[in-house]
């Protein structure tokens, strides 16, 4: 245990590990608290997909910066990261969604992101398992990428440690000392760490940490699942990511097989305050029938999942946090000087974490980030009390329409 730190980061997932690394890179004395094993909860159970064309120019720039940092991750940190830039297809099965794709092409062109509408034949040339029925329009984004999710947060943790950060696994934050000027310390089972700055990056537990700090955090931990098949002949890393907008389903290669995941209409939402202190994401109850229903919803586009010979090698799930507008939630915790938050990963947080952690470090140390984070700032919810029932319903709706822009 250490007696003091410039910044204490609560949580060692992708968000917490990234901000810890970028702070340590600037010479800051950082301590990272983790209630479980390092980088062991939701982040390594993610899909690891990137998508650069987002709803706003600022979000697109954030995603672009993240892909650039993912590509340079090993060179920058000295840590292993399996990085595959095989591109992505986005599929519209309705006229409404085809119009959305047309708008995304314009936004991509404005931001300098390579993206174009392609024929179904061209999409099938790039992804041979794609069916030819029921597709109205498709876009191709050649610079989108995917990564091995388990390697990213632990890589940032180890790189931060080499820069002097203190990593404290199995060390929960049990309370906070708050004085007239704000944060003064973080209490742990091993003693109090004196600090003036805390970053709440506690994943599914982020709302509980924010409450203990004395600030509101309108997020809802929501189960997200995916499966990975046994190896399939002909499937390889050259296969692009594919997303079907109205079905909210994604498919990509993984370990010689296929990964399938998606966003169900009525996901399991979890109140972490009701969980045992020893609860681990590995104990989260899963339901593979949810994934088979999603697979059936895209049977015309991915008939391969109808093959009775398909075998599941892995079925996993985590508890990403959702916000009412399906955007990240980062910045100062309202009403608590010295408290900062990185939450609302909205399932896609891992792939953007390199850029978001870098920007948060700049915000904390320099007073403002180089990138515009207004679209994801905590300020957008400040002063707005949300009824719990309404919060859960809005977050459910955001999850169930994730691919709609």
C-alpha cells in the first residue's frame, strides 16, 4: 500500500488502464485500485470492434484517433496487442437504413474517413459467407479494425507500471475523504491513500463509486453477450467486420471461427448495489438462446449460422454501462471537486479507450483536452435528475437501437 498519489484511478478496465497510462506518461504519480484481478472484468469479454464514422464530427475524430493509437499500441507501450485492420461492412435491409448509410458516407468524407457504398457482389467478394438476399445497401470502411480485447487493458496497466504507476489488484475503494476543497483521500482495506484527484473508471460499479463520492452518475450496467465458434474452413483474419443495422447484429472472424454478438430488445439490466462484494463478472448469468435468436434474425445474410455442424467454442458476456443517449460519459463529476469519471462505455468503449484515456489525462492536467469532448461530457446531464424507471427505460432503448444514427 502507498500513502499518497497525485491521482487514484478506481478500475483497471480499458478506461481506467488507459487514463492511468497516459497520466503516468506525463510523470504523474498514479495508483490504480481494482476490486478484482487486474483487467479481468468486462473489458476482456468485449468484442474489440472499431467503428470510425460516428453520429457527430467530434465523436468521429475521437474514433479516428483511437484507431491510430491502436495501430501504434505495441510501438508506443512495448506491450502486445493483436491488431487486425480488415475493414468493416455495414448492411442496410430497409430503405430507412439505406438512407442512414448514405448519410454516413457523407460524414465520413467530411472527416477524411475512407468509406463508400458498394454493391452486394463486392461485399460478398470481401466476405464470402455473406448471403445475397435481403440487402438494400452496404458500406465498406477499409480502415476499421478489431483487436484482442484481453490484451488492451492489461497492456496499458503494465506499461503504466513501467512508468511508475502503482497497481493494486484485489484492493477496492471502500470510501472517500471529502473536505471543503473536495477530494482528500481514498479509503481501502489497507489504509487511506491521500490524493486530490480520483478518476472513477469502475465499470459496472462506477455508479456506486460516484455515489460514494457524492455525485450522480446516470448509467445502467447492461449485459452484453457474444459467442465464438470453433474454427470454420475458409474463415480467417482477412474477413471484415459485418454489422446489420436493424437487427443490431455484428459478425467478425476470431481464432479461425466466427464471432457473433448483438443488442437484444430487452437486455438484462443489473443493479450492482445488490450484488455480493465478492461478485465477479465471470459469475454473470448468461443466456445463449439470446444469441441464437439474433443469429436467426440475420439468417438470410449469414446462413452459415444455420449449419447444424457449427460448434460454439466460447460464450461470454460482460456488464458495460449504458447512458440514455448511447454516448460515453466522461469528465468532472458534478459537485465534487477533484472527482472525475470515465463511464458509459455503451459497449463500444474498449476500442475508443486509447483516445479517451489520452484526452482525459490532458483534461485533468491541462484544463482541457486536445479533442472536443463536449458530446460525451458529464456536463450534458448536470442538474437533470432522472427517475430511475425512466433512466432504465431510456438506457434499454439506447441499447436496443445501438446501430441506428
